[in-house]
């Protein structure tokens, strides 16, 4: 079945450093790749997404890159701040059935040390 | 705009008991999703509705889980009987349209279920 692998499972960086989280997906038909941020005890919130017709997207300190050939995509956070500390989930949508069904990765716990 | 509403926020039950969760999606959102998020894992889709019809329930344990969305708005998810491994956060999400191009899914606060 469809699968999304996410690495690393935990990531600790100093404030101001960059953080990179990587995901690979199994279904080559996937065409939509969102990233969600989930703070402790709160709901997942979309922070950025990318569609298969582009290779990179930026939004202030956050960027996502997509390599469809290799079937992987990455989240890049620059100039990290303590409030970036949270669990980050990548997801992918396979095209079969066109249902918008999201397959989530296992999550990355990011800790930004002040 | 108002977000996705869920209730209750927390529920503790004993195994073999029944429990029901309620979700009210964002107004106008035709697609509604129920996810199960076990501690330390990503959300896993249980069932997806488009209006009041089921689009995908391939990962719903149908021997014990059921869900409905009778009028195409609110939805309920029921577990009967509950098992210890059902302990998780149950997230409801909604989106404007599920096909053919997925729109952003908005999540509710979730219901944390503990089965003892």
C-alpha cells in the first residue's frame, strides 16, 4: 500500500540554525505534499504545501522542495526560533480514486534550543 | 470563520464499553475525514465522506467502528466494543473539495480516548 517515510524522528537545533526534515513516498502517482505542524496537545495545522508541478516553494522562513524522480520531498526551516518547536508531519496524496486521502509520515519532533 | 468542532475533548472508558465522538465541519466543506492518531505516530485515515456518502473506509475496523454523516454536515464516529489498542486521539478534518484536486484539510482539536 501507500507509504510515507519521514526522517529524522527527532531533531534538535540551536536557535538561529536551519532544520531539514525529509520524506519519501511510495506511490509515484502522488501529486500533493502538505506539511503540518502539531504543537503539544493541539491540532495539526498546515504550514506549507507543494504540488507536483513545481520543484520548490517558499514562505518566509519555510521552504519545501520536491524531487518527483526520486520520490522525496523536504521541509527546510531557516533561522529557527523556539516557537518552531513542535512535531512536524509530512503527507502525500496518491492519485488513485482522486479522494484527497492523505498518507502521513511518522512525524519529526523538532526542538529549538534558545 | 469558525473551525472544525469536536466533542468530547477527552473520554476515558473501560474495554468492551462503547463510545461516540461528534464532529461539526467548517460550514460549506463537503468533505469530512476521521483520523486516528496513536501516540507518537502520524494520523491515519479511518473514513472519508463526500457530503453524506462514504468515499473511503478501507482502514476502518468495521467489526467495531462505525461512522455516519446523515445530513451531509455533522458526523459521528462510534466504537463498540472498545479495545485497549483504540486508545488514541481521534481527529476530524474537513476540506472544501476532495476531488479531483485536494484542498487544504482543516483539523479539529481532537478527542483523546483512553481505554482502560
